[in-house]
C-alpha cells in the first residue's frame, strides 16, 4: 500500500499514537502549550503532510521546496511561531516534529508486513521528509526569535529610561543619544514615578550621553526639574561637559533652581551632602 | 558633522555649530512647514569654514528684529533659537519675506 494512502486511511490512529508519544517523550510542554492546542497543531501538521504526500510524487525525487509542500511548510511556520512566543526551546520544537516518525513507522510495519522491501523504502522516505520538516521548523524558529530580539532591542533603546535607585532617597536616570520629545516625556514620567515609589528626595538626571543640548532639550530639562520640585524632591543635572555648558550659555538658556554638576560622581556627592550621608566613615 | 571634520574643527566649535543647525532646522520644520538644509565648505576671513544654508517656503517672519530677541516666541518654545544660534556661530544672516519663506545662513570656522 502506498505511503499517501496509508497515512490518509490511518489518520486518526497515527494522530492518536503521535499524541501519546509526545507525552511519553516529554516533548509536550503542558506548562506552555495546552493539550488542546497541541492536539490542534499536531492535527494541522498531519493533515498538511497527508495532503502533500497525495499531491506530490514521494519517490526519490522528493523535494521539500516543491510547491506541493507549501501547506506543510506553512503549518510548520505557524506552529513554530506560536511556540516561539510561548517560550518553547528549539530542541523541544525539533523533538515535537521528530516524534511523528514513531507513530507512522508503527502503522507502516503493520500494513506492509508482507513487503519488507516496500516497508524499508517507506521508512526511508518518511525519515527524509520528517527530518526536512524538523529542519524547517528550527529555521523558522530561529528567524522568529531573531525578529523578536530585534524588536525588543529597538524597543529597549527607544523607550528605556531606566531609573535607578542608587542610594536611599536618591534616584538617577541617564539621558542618552538624541533627545526627542517622546523620549524626554518618557524619562520625565519614569522619573516622577520612581520618586514616588522610592520616596526619593534627590533626583539626578545624567546627561553625559547626550550629544546636543539645544533649546528644546533644555526646555524638557527645565520642565522635568520643575515637576521634580513639585514632587518635593530636588533635581540635579549631572554630566554637563564644558562644551555643553558653553553652548547652553551662548543659547542664553538659564537653568534657575537646578543644581548642575560636571559628572555623575559630583552629582552624587552633592546629593549625599544634601541628605547628610557621611561617606568613608 | 562631516564637514566640520573636514576643516578640522575643534570639539567646542563643532558642538556649537551642530546646536545652531539643530535650532534653525527645527524652526524650518515647525514654523516654515519644512525646508532644505545644505552644507558647503567655504572660507571665512581666508580660513576654512563650513557654511550651512537652510531654506524654507513657509509664511516668513513679519518682524525679524523681534524674532531675534531673546525669549520671543509665537509658539511654545523658549524663544532662544534664533538669537541663540546667532551667538553660537561666526556669521549669521537671515533673509525672509512674508508669504515667501525664510533663508538662514550660518558660517563657522575651525577655531
Ligand atoms: N523658519 C521660520 N519661519 C517662520 N517663522 C519663524 C521661523 N523661524 C523662526 N520663526 C519665528 O520666530 C520666532 C522665534 O524663533 P526661535 O527664536 O527659534 O524661538 P522658538 O522656536 O522657541 O519659538 C518663532 O516663534 C517664530 O514665530
Ligand atoms: Mg526655535
């Protein structure tokens, strides 16, 4: 009996065996992929496989890039995507696909027990196909992980304004790169939030990493400092290089009621002094 | 800023010029409805300089003297962009015609 026919006819049995094997081999991550989801994905993949076997010539000319295999590749990509998002490892992903072999082999050996030559050919065929499927799933997995990492990285650099509590009642936030209104707003919100949560009395904004302070950046700094004061805390701007200091003066920007320091260390010692913290015994 | 590298500008000159360019570019964007900024290598009093020219076809400025005063703004800014930029560079020129647009030229030497 031909491979395609066997898989079509014995679909339910193969699926049931596969689900059982998944449980046995520990490839079913019940913590991240529900049993129902797992069954739906397994069914989707097996159906695609049955269809592709029916529509393509599964002899020596087997070619996974043949359009007839599109549904299988799509099913793999879909499964890979949902599993990547739920944190399944690539090994688990590969095992999940590979575990389909056992259930097909069992059925094949039952149906073609009287034709060992055909059985061996079919086992070889299934091995080739399933290995290709596992490879495809892994490469889809890697692509998707990369996309996720890239997205996370850009989100981090865009949005991150990590407010750090460096000492009791002292919080600090670095301002980095080009300061647009969106980032300045994010920094201000994060800082004000941290002042409340950490019960801070001094907030240090470190602008060492800022390339240019023009009137817009200065205005954002002034607004932030004013808001910090309204919260009952004091605002220190540190990391003002001589270049930036001169530029600010030429621009004519006045920073009233804002303590400024050349570097973060000086900003910190000012804060310690303010809070009466004794350093070095 | 490549052009500033080419004339071997000092760090402080570079920072000043970049800041001035940023001010004028933002004005062209906010008030001039967008514009074009071009840079040229030039000579100022016989020494190499960088010249920036910013052209927009916005509403122009009705009273330039007033716009050049510290703290004057028709928007929500600090009103220090034009006056500040003028102080940051070695040469500053502004040409504007109401209804036609605004052109700002700024030039800066290496030291
Ligand atoms: N390119 C321009 N086109 C039209 N009006 C301008 C332009 N640049 C500046 N202005 C006017 O000059 C005023 C002062 O500009 P500026 O000193 O940069 O201060 P600010 O940007 O804070 O308003 C602006 O409020 C605006 O009315
Ligand atoms: Mg301005």
